[in-house]
């Protein structure tokens, strides 16, 4: 495990922050979003620069961070590893030294979590995990804020995760420990949760189910992701067979809590991991969820650069 420099706060996985910090961030998100919806300028990061490093393809992550930084009064610079020295073998450590001397924040979307940790260990400025193979903390911040916005506190609630135990699932499991809710996970055989890979302290906040309908019973949130994540394209045909019985459909939503919400981090494949009826239905809040990536990340960037602020 790479040691991170003391004195610089990073957001590399969900458990890097405390419950009390998330409560502050969610309240701050509410205020920042209200300002945005009222067309009121909020430029706390004027003259500050975010560098965005992408090794994986992105739509929502790039758009939400770039637009978010501009809406906070700052500037965002896009770096693709194919077009920079990082793609030609420059050590991550050397890149961290240089980039952090020319910017105020770094966001990276890459493959192995170790790359993010190495970058943070040699950075003078905060580093944000925009997605790795192991974790997707900004997405789960947006998901949880969406639930709070729609239904209230998530403490004590139940999230049903249906499908692959991927980076999004891992982050839900960490969030359950930090914020005190429960996750029911149902995966096909061979795709079960690996507690160590998920970075869990214990197993008290999640339960695995062989039957996806049992996992969804009385759940407050039903959520899923694509069956074939980036980097696993060679397994697509096999995964389509393995996951055929793990589609979130209207029958599954009917056994969940009557006020349950459907979430999806996007992009979605209607007819695979979720039926079109559910995805486009009344319980789906996927568009609010996508928009909230913008607002939670604005609160996150403000916090990492300035610390706690008062409206």
C-alpha cells in the first residue's frame, strides 16, 4: 500500500471521509445546487485549476468535472494519457510532482487503484478518484445524495445491488459501512463480492443472495450496472449468458419497497441489466442521479481546496 503525503486531503475511495464529512458535503451540495438553479454566481475557486487525467473513456465524469470547475469560477484542463508523456512511460510519480506544481486539484480516471494512490503520494494538491477498476466514489456520492434529495436520510435503509460485483458495487459496500445502511448483493455464481478487494472493515452491512428477487425484497433502492465493465469486453458473450437472470425488471421492482427508487450509474443497456420499462419508468431517477454528479463534485472540489465554508 502506497503511503499518502500527510497534510493533503484526497478522495481516493469512499471510506477516506467520515460520516460527518459526508453530511457536510451533502448539505453543501444542496446549497450549491440551489444557487445553480437560481442562476446565482458562486465562484469560490476563481483562478484555481483542475487537471483531469483520463486513461479510460468518459462522458459523465469529464462533463461533470469540467462544467463543475467552470461553474465554480475555475478552469479545467483535459489530459489524455494517449496524448501526454504518461502514455509514453513517464512514471506516475514524476507526473504527480509536475502536475501538482501547476494546478490546485487533480482528478484521474484510470485502471488500477494503485495508480491513483501513487499519484496522490507524490502530489502537492488533492487528488480525486474519478473511477478505477476497484472503486467509483464520486458516483456513489451522487447516488446517495439523489436518494436523500428524493426520500430523506439513507441511514438504516436497504440498497439492493443486482448484477456484477464491480467497482460501483464495491463503493456501495464501503458507503454502507460509513453511513450505516445495508446492501443486499445478488450476483451470478463466480461473480461474488470479494470483501478484501472491496476494502471493507467487516461484513456487518451487507448480505449476499443467490436469488436476485430475494435481494430486492423490501429494498429502498434497487440499482445495477452494465454486465460488462470497461476492461472486460472479451468476456461479453459469456457474461450475457451468466447474467441473463439478473435483469432488473418490473417484477423485481414490485417486490421492493413501494417507494423504492431505481438507480443506474450509466451508460445503460436497456434489455440487458435493466428492462426499458424500469429504466424509463416512474421509479427511475437516473437523470437526476446523472445531474447530481455535477453538484456533489462541486461540493467535493470546494471542500478539498478550501475546507469547510459557510454560505
